[in-house]
């Protein structure tokens, strides 16, 4: 590695602190909506506490159901918040990478692949999954260039794509959370109804009147937990979809800029190579056919002359 590359490495983020400082200096912070996840949770927790405190007949079973539900939801939200934090970092890395590419192209005024295929450009990404995947892409491109120069290349989107983001954030598990929130609400509904019905006594009129209060408390718990579950499910689904779509949008921008300034779309290059190969094959077949015709024409002419002479001799023989 030459001195120019070593110097260039110093301005590219190689650790988390330098990356944050660079993004703050360049004003490249991407505001995603994952921050609303704890806000929604705190608001719903305050509403739950308010409803239980203002209730004249505070029931211990109702409190335990609400506490258990919010503990489970809180644990799930912490897990989801950390995973969406990865999406945040990935989106910021794409933004930083686009800024790098534009700066380098403005400096060189030509395609940047010769510069970006070296290890001095591995710092284009700070997020480990993106960095390792980009290194795999560069190594594959270098291998193809060595084995089949000027023929086939791989495309950046074959390595860095939507599937990579989904795998980094474990999207399959996060997609289960809205259903889990709804399921918790339904579970709380049945638990609240079971508590209320268990306390309901169908004996005398006085016993029935005394059991109406516990029954109503159970119904309140049932409705409240259903409302909590539905709100958590809807808000989480909205926040998660918004965060993911923004990361996908930054990925599309990065791929477009990479193909424009670094390395063109390999699919078009590969198709051009295939078309050129087919054209060369057709041309070779045509040349072979022409050569064959050129070599056979004299023999065919000689055969025709001999056949004509034989016919003339045969006619003379018949006349005689």
C-alpha cells in the first residue's frame, strides 16, 4: 500500500467513534422513526397507570395482568429497538458511502473501480455486515478479472441488497412482533373475562349484586388489554415498516451512485459480452461456410465439365 492510500485511510471511519464524528461534521445523520417506539410504550404505560389509579375498586389480579403484559411488551420492544438500531446504522453507512463516492468522483472525474477495488477502500462502510459483504464483492470481482479478464463481472446488488438488510436485523423475527402484540391483547382479554366470571356468583340477588363489581373489573381488564395490544401492534408495524423502507431507499441510492461513478451494472456488461460472443460465432460460421464454398466450387465445376463431356461422348456414340 502506498503512502497516498495510507493517508486516505485516515479520513475514512474505521471505528464507531470516528464514524460518528464524521457523520456529525458532515451532517449525515439520518433521522429514522425507531425513537418513537419507547415513546409509544411510555405513553401507554402512563395511560395504564392512570386507569388503574383512578379505579375505585383496585383489583390485585387486574394489576398483575397489566404488569405482566407491559413487562413482556417492554422486553419485546427492547429487542426490536436494538435490531432497528442496526437498520439505523446501515442507513447512515449508505449515506456516508454515497458522500464518499461523490467526493472521490469529483476529485478524479472518472470511474472509481480501480481505486475502490483495493483494501484502502474497505473503509467505505463501518457496519460490520456491510463491510464484510463489500470485501466479498471486491474479492469476487478481482477473481473474475484474473480468471476471465474483460469478460464477466458480478454486480454490487448481488451482494449488497434487501436480503442483506433483512438478515442483519433478523426481519423474520421482527415481522412476528405485531402478531405477538395482538395475541397478548387477546390473551389478556380472556384472562380478564375469566377473572370476572370466576368471581361472579349466581346465588341470591344480594350475592349477584355483590359479584357485579368484580365482574366489571374483569371486563375492564379484558377491554384494556385488547386496546393495549392493538395499539402496540399498529404502532410497531408502522414504525418498523417506515424504518425499513427508509433503509431500502438509501440502499437504492447507494447502488445507483455506485453503478454511476464506481462500476457500471455488470448485467449489461455481461449481456454485451454474450452478444459479442454470439456475433463472433455467427461470423466464424459464415467465414467457414464461405471458405467451404470457395474450396468446393472448383471441384464442382470440374465434375460438371466431366459430366458434360461424358454426355457429349454418349450422344456421339448413339449417333454412330
